[in-house]
């Protein structure tokens, strides 16, 4: 049999096997049979042309041909890159890399081999076409990985990825480049506004999204030098073009792993604060505050106190708070963050220790404190007026005095007092012949001028109408009749 005929027979054997054989080990056996048919002048081109006519050829077939040195994987990838089926092939490659292969040793072998091959080729620095192809596959693979939901993110699916560091098939330099690339891709995966990071921070110790990715990011960070990760975190061009939720995941993972190295973060953050004031860069200052909050979340002290201490250390006696231009800039940034703050203790803390600022900035600072007070009202549990009134009536019955809450509300929260509190208190009812505690309370409020006379008389009229309705439904004659009548 000529080499040409030999290659045709081999190709036909493989095509028939792909179409008719379902078991992976049988396909592998066919690949081994093809290997045994090869000789020094085997016609690879004819063989390859026929094989690639198979629609949606499975990646594990190509990998087996590569392992058995029948068809180099470089050749397969280069050929597929020029074909219309490449997108489907790329997707199937990513699916294989993220598959749980716990009960399939053959597939696990292919999975690890494929990932190590792609990483080695993508980061070998040769600039060859195959490097670009493999990098494009890794890029799509990472997007698929980053899009996994919480319920799909399992250690079994990450097994092949985590094996990269213990399989001995990739040199250290290549792994470092891959880890750096991984973090950059994670940061660039979908743009999320900086203030979104502010919102999710206090959930960083949970396993909720996006923190379901933390254990993967920790694995990546463990294989980088702390300074390298800090360099990524403090890159000057990190503005609104990245995913700021993912930024918090990286920062959280770094602090967990390098708790003793957190001083590196704080030192860099101090420099970031200085630069933000010098250039009046709002995003830089917001980023510095976000980083300060994250480090405070891992302090030995409770978060509100730890954050308060950091904030006062950073800004309490800062020379920038003495300059009117810087103060205006600072308050503007803080004001933008207030609507996103969900920790009421942090807001109250900001009111307890006012900043010492120049007199010409007092107006803008007053607006800021008013915003803080409004946010506190938004965050405090909304107590129903009925519950407040019940407690006030108990206090009034015990002391015989109108509680101070009523007096303060009538003056400081006049709109609430007139339009919410009084309408609930003065709901029309049948007033007992002997006034109960509620009626005595109402009469006292009217006497001291807290219930306007018009409102009080309207209440009395409505209560009298309720009494008439009740009496209208009673047959008065029946009250005096005996049962025997």
C-alpha cells in the first residue's frame, strides 16, 4: 500500500470511528491504530484535509492525535483558525477546560493536557501565530470562568486550573505571566462603576457573588509576589473602565492571604490620597476611601471603629483640610458616597466628630451634614406611627406627663407631626364615657397647643358621628323588654 493510500485509509478509519463509535476509549484505540499505520512518507496533508472535513470535530480527538504524534495540535489549531467552525471549536475547548472530570480519568488527562498546552504556547514570548491563537482561546476560557454563577463555581470544575501549579509541565516564568494576565482579564471583565464596589464591600466575607470567585483569585495571588499584586491594584489608569466589584474581590483576596503585608496597601494608599488632592482627582480619592474601608473590614477592631480610626488618621488633621479648595473637593467626594453608604454606624460616626474646616467652607459642610442626617433617616428602621403612639400612651399613663418625643417632633419634625402622627392619633372612634388614657392624652395635647383647634374640633365631630352610627344600629325599645315579652 502506498503512502497516499495509507493516509486515505487512516483518515477513513478515523472518520468512520467519529461517526459510529461513542466510547472515548474506542476512539483512542482507533487513533493508536492510525499511529501504527504511519511510516516515514505518510501523507499528512491528505490525512488532515479529510479529517477536517468532519463537521464539529471533537477536541479530544485532535488531542489524542497530538499525544500519539499523528497530527500536531499546533497544526490543528492553525488549520481551524482559518475555518468557519473555529468559534464552535473554541467554545467546546472552553467547555472542556471547565468540565467536572472527577469520574473520567481519560477526560481529566485531556483537560489538564489542553490547559497546560494553551498556557505554555500563549505565554512563550515567541510572537508566532500559534501564540496568538492560544491566547485568544485562553481569553475566551477566562470569560467563561468569570461568568460562572455561584451554584456553578465548584472546586471540581477548577481542578485542572489549580493543577497547573503542581503538574510540573509549566515553568515558573510562564506561570507568573499567566497569573498576571489572569488578574488583568478579571479586572477588565465587564465594566462596573466604582461606586458599585462601595456597595458590595461589606459582603466580602460571604460567598455571594462576586465573592464566590475569591477562592480562585486567592490561588492566583498565592503564586505572585505581593509587590506585583499591589502594583496591579494601584495602577494609575484604573478608572471607570474596569469591573470595580472584581477589584474588591482581588483586594479582599490579597488582604486575606497577605494580612501581614497589609501595611504595603496602606502606604500606597497614603500616596494615592496625596496625589488625589494634588490633582483634585475625585476617582483617585474615591478609590483611596474604598481601599481604606476594605483594610478596616479586616482590622481586629469592629469595622465601624476601625474605619473611623483610619478615616481620622488619614483626614482628621490633614493639611489638605485647611485649604478651602481642597475642602470643597473633599466634601464633594464624600457627598457622592453618602447615598451608597449602608452602614448607619459609619454615618453617625461622621456626625459625632465634625471635621475642623475653614470658615468659608462652612456652608458646603453644613449641606454635607444635612445629607448625612437624611441618609440616617433612610437607613433607620421605619417605625409605624401606631407603635410610637402605643409606647407614648404607656409612658403618659405611668408619668402623667407628655413625653419629650412629642414636644421635639412638634417642633423639629413639624411636617411629620401634623401630616402623619396626628392623623393616626386622631382616628375617629367612640369615646368612652369615662375618658381613657388615649383621650386624656389627646385633650392634654390640645390644651398645651400641640393640636390645632381646627383639627381638634374636626376630630370631636368625627367621633360624635361614630357614636351616632353606633346608636342608630341599636333598637332602644328592645333594651327595656323582658325575655318573656
